C-alpha cells in the first residue's frame, strides 16, 4: 500500500481494528440471514508526509450511494453549529446577493439554508441522492455528483466558481485527495476563500478517539499534512481555528497562493508549532495507540458483562458510525448485552446495526423499556443527548460513555417545585 498523497510505501501501522462492515451499511430484517461483507480496517501513518490513512477497500461510490442513512439536520447541535458558522462568514467576508457559496458534501441542506436565508446564492454538491433530494425540497439548488478536478472544470465552464467554497467533514472522506484538492483550486474564484472542517488527528490520538476510524474516513488529518497537500496544489492556508465539534476539529481557511489580499494569521504558525511539539511529525508519536484502544475494548466488555450478571438493562443511544466501530471491534454480536439502540433518524429506525445486528428503534421505546443504563455512542453529543433524555432520571437511569475511557454520567438532580 502506498500513501494516497505522496505515493511513498506505507510501513508504519498506527492501529489495527481487524475487520468490520462499513459503518453505515445498516441491515433490514431480511438481510440478517444473508452473508455480510467485512473489510480490513488497518490504519497506517506515512513516514514522509505524515498522512494517516486506510486503504480504499470499500469504494467511495459504494459507501456514498442512494441508501446513505446520515442526514445532518437530525442533530440540533450540528445545525446550530452551521448557523453560527454562516453568521461568522457573513460578518467576516461580507457575502451578498452577488456572491456564490458552494458546499461540497452539502447533505440535506443543513448549512446552505442559512446562507440562502441571508439572500446569498448557493449551490450544493452532494453525491448521495436521497439526502440531495431533501435539500432540493428545501429549495437548495443541489447537484448529485462526486467532487473532483473534472467536475470543478465543468463548474468553471458554466461560470459557477465560488466566492466561498465549503467542505465540512468531507476532506477525510475522499479517496483521491490530490484530485479533490486540485478541484478546490479550480472551483475557487481568484479572491475566493476555502473553509474546511475535519476532526483533528491530534485530538484522535490524545483522547484515544479510535471509534472515529471507519471506512468512510479514508484519511485522518493534521494541520501540518493538510497544509502540505494544499500547497502542492497552489493553495495557501491563511487562518485556522479549533472548534469543539466531533470531539475536537480544525477549521482551516485557504486561498489561492497568488492571492496577496489576505494576510497570514499568526495562528497558522502557532498550530504548526503545536503539532510539532506534540510529535506529530515523528513515527514514535503513533506507537502505543493499539494498547490504549484495546483497553477501551476491555472496559466496554467488562461493563456489559457485569451489568448482565447484575440483571441490569442496557441500551444504546445513537446509531452512529462511532458506535459501530466500537461494537464491532469489541466483537459484540446480537442484543443479549445491549437490548437495542435508539436513533432520531427515521432512515435508521427499524433496521439493524452492521456487524452487531442490534436493532435500531425510535425514542418512544425508552419509556416502555425503562433501561438502567444508556450508552451514548456519539459521545461528542453527550450533553445534547442527556438534555434530550433527561426524563430517564424518573426511574434512576444512568448515562455511560467509553471514549476516551469509561465514564458513568451521574443523573442530574431533578428540580422540585415548592
């Protein structure tokens, strides 16, 4: 296997999660009796450019298809994050009715709707037809296509270059990162701005966020490596921000290398220094991660076995990719340890988690079942979930997370009206 950016051979194994099915390959009841495809999930770190990556065992066009089950709008906190982002970009760059904002992997229009509401022309590029159709119903112009240099040239011919080109949690999802970044350059106006958000590799390592590793994520990104990749395509970073989403992400700002109208923020060098001080450019930085991952697996299994022996009832909340990575690496099969998982997305309800085959239910099942413990699989949304399900404290239910380590969230005291 060679590095998807610099093409050098890969020898440095970061972590081996063995084999698991694609994290969003949910099953119908009829499919439970059919063979299920598993793919290797071994991650390597490039000793040359320091890009952390998995091979493209499961092709991107097979993952991001018309049966894709993730709809961004079902997360209230994510929609609010998008609204605040749009507000910040409007204030900073002054977009108006003469601008064009293009979002790559625009999903169901969760973000572009806020620009449209401010009178700014928008265009979504979304490869999954079912989410694109929801965006179109909202009145968000959306093209169902995979973004790359070829498609960007088509936009350029149609004079649809962007003043602002957005990609939230998409850079890690592209197998051909060189073609994708070249496309960014082609689709950007001369004085245009690119913003990208992606989970920060530094946080993944420091907080043992191994459950963010799955087949949809082909790359695991540091600022240092992304800067190198962008520069190879004549794009320059001029700012960077740390944002709390997905357990700790970076928002990068880029422009054409020849665009001298924007000053380089001192935060760019500060982030490079921060990553170098952590050791992200050394092979030694990635050693020992496997042992920490295995400890998390043992904690999950021990917790579930102890509660089973004690006669306690355990369910999960959030049929998220994170949870599927954790469950599959732990070898959980069937619902004898976790009765079911609740998810707000109708596209997942009535189906079964890939690999573990735990059923996915709607929230109404919680009151009926009255579990003793709820494992929050999307731990990055812990506060949102705990507030949403605050009523479970009526029967003494407790919330649990496992990343970066086992944490039992004690119920908050109920307010008593006097």
